[in-house]
C-alpha cells in the first residue's frame, strides 16, 4: 500500500511540474505562432509545415525503434536490473546511429525527389523550401540519435528536468520568432536555420544531463545480441503501428498540399498549434503516468495497472474537454484576436482536431499497457492495419472533391474503430475488463462531452461575436464543464476525495 501511495504522489508531483511547464509553454507557443505566421505569411508558413512533413514521413522507420527503446528502459527499471539496463542503453545508442545513417540516405534521395517534383510549391519559393528541407533533415537525424537520452529522463520519471528543458526550448523559439520578424533576410530560410540550431542545443543539454545523473547513460560499445533481437522483434511489429500513425498525420498533410496547396497546409498548421497547446495538459499527465503503467505490469501488480488505465483514460479526456469547450464555442473570435491573419479552413480544422485528440486520449493508457507486454504482433497487425485506412480513404474523398477537413473526419472515425479493436485484444493480453471500460470510461466521457457543449453552443449561436460575448461564453463553458464533470463524470468516491481536498485547502486559507 505504501508503494502505491508513493507512486501516486510521484505521479501527482510530476504532473504538477509538467503543468507549470505547460502553462508557460502554451502562452509562449501561441504568441510565437502568431509572430511566425505574420512574419512568414500564409504561403511560407504552409511551405515550412509541409516540408517538415516530408521529413517527418521518414520517422516511420525510427518511430517503432524509439518506442522499443522507451519500453525496454522503463521495463528494466521496473525490474531494477542495472546490468541489463546498461546493455539496453548502449545497444540502443548504436541502433539509433545506424538508423540515422539509413534515414539520412533515404531522405536525401526519395524525399528530395518528392519535394522538387511532387509538392505544390511556387517556383519562386523552391530555393527557400530546399533550405528548409535540408535543415529539417539535420534536426531530424540528430533528434533520432538523442532518443535514448530523452527516453532515460522519462523512464527515471525526472520530470523536473524534462520541464525545465522544455521551457528553455519554448523561450528559444520565442526569441527565434522575434528575430525572424525583424530580420531583412529571407524569413523562411532564417527560421529554418534558427530552429535547427535550437534543436541541436537541446540535444547537447539532454546528453550532458543524462551522463551526469544516470549510471546507465555512459556509453560503452556493447552490442548485446539478445537485447538487439528483443528490440528488433518488438520494433518490427511496432513498425506497423508507427507507420500507420505517420501516414495518417504527415501523409494527410501532404495529400492536402497536393489537392489544396500550401495555404491550406497553413490552416492545418494553425490547428496543430492550438491542439498542441491544449493537448499538452493531457500529454503531460500521461508522460507522468506512462512509466507507472509499464512498471506496474513488469512487477505483476494487475489491480494497480487496471486502476491506472481507467483513471488515466478518463482524466486525460476531462483535461482536454475543460480547455476545448471554450475554444469550440469561440473558435473564430479566438483566431482573429490571436493571429490577425486567419487562413481559410482554420476554424473547422481547429474544432475537428481537438475532438480527434480528445477521443484519441482514451487510447493512450491502453497503448502504453500493450507496449509493456512486449507481445504486440497480432495487435499491430489488426489495429495498425485498420489505422492504415486513413491515407487511402482521405485520398479518395479529396479526389472526389470533398473539403480538406474530410481528412480529419476520416481520422476520427478510424480512431474509434481502432479503440474498439484495442479493447477486444487487450482483454486477452492483460485481462482488461473491456465491458467495464466501455461503461465506466467511454460512454461516461461521451455523455459528459455532449452535456458540457450543449449550453455554450446555444449561447454562442445567439450572441453576436464580441469581446463581451467571448467572456460570457468562456465563463459559462468552464462552469458548465466543471459542473458536468463533477456530477456526471465522477464516481461517489472521487467526489468525496475532491470535497476532502477542498476542505483542507479552505482550512489552510482561513488559518492564514
């Protein structure tokens, strides 16, 4: 019981640290996006997004191995085997170096050809696009080689370091945005150069920190065949899931470019910025929770594992809902105030991507538990195969003349099919009570979402768009969401827990 209590306190502490980081980063990120969009213009902003997307397409090769490294490091920490931990780390560094060489070769051949022959980019901006492309490659390749170090920080649950490094990164990006806005040189090229420089600086800081703090992070030329076989066996099947996710996200971005041009890529990029600011609150919580899920599986604590999965799914959804409802109700006004220059399609893109992220958050603890087992072949064939449908379906709809938002609508539908498959498969893999998950988590959060949105949506429809109506709708949205989550979304035990905490807080305030 004491171990569970300590784990819960660690999750809470790490989550609070990450939230402090997120609040600052969200403000900086949103302001940075505005400065960059206005400095680059809609066209160059869209070009940078789609060029980066071409490079990110090749992360399909690295994503599966990166997940394997994170899983193996966390698993060995759960077993407290330092000798095996050192073998896993050193082997993973060698693997990522080899992988970086392979990815570099592929991007400089296939990727470069695709950029110059297939993407819809104005001729006058091709030189700048190629600069951005090459610098994105450098950033991406060095990022691959840094994966074992970032995985070590998260596996050790040192979220304070993770938070401080992320804040530093956000402040650097703010400085970049201001420099780009004032600079007389080609803004797209300068932006790509400075983004590359800050990424490399972050990589060096991570390495220095890990070598100082973690015993296993001193690299030795250890090429353990057993570890290598285990990682590649895990990564080989995880490749299906990683590739389907990359094709869904970056493939969708490229298809939008082919059919709609870089201006719509800019609208999607804006939606991703808003989504990143909001989803960070849930992802920070899961960053703190994920190591505990893996460690509880490794130690065989099934009851605690199920508790983490159920609570993690619901709380992630509610965190996103709390911030999403006022944005949904005021999307157009928020974009006008924030950006001044609002690309077409941005409003619907923002609303759809927030809905997608909320629904996808339900699956995050399930995916972490699946990866913890290491037995992922059948899971990845079925779920990864279903997720592969995103790209061809999106292509067909756009080919038939559908609006670009259809790419996200397809992603939402497919994600729910994948969730159903996860529940069925995890029932056998980890004895997950799937029916209970549907009742206590899925149906519960859907009902909470519908009730939370109803009144703000009606109010937003009838009020004329203005600053006063924005304030009124936002206050109503927050109040309605909190009330519905408390009375409909929480169990009796959770409501009592909240009451007890509020009483303690109230008594402390009165004493002061």
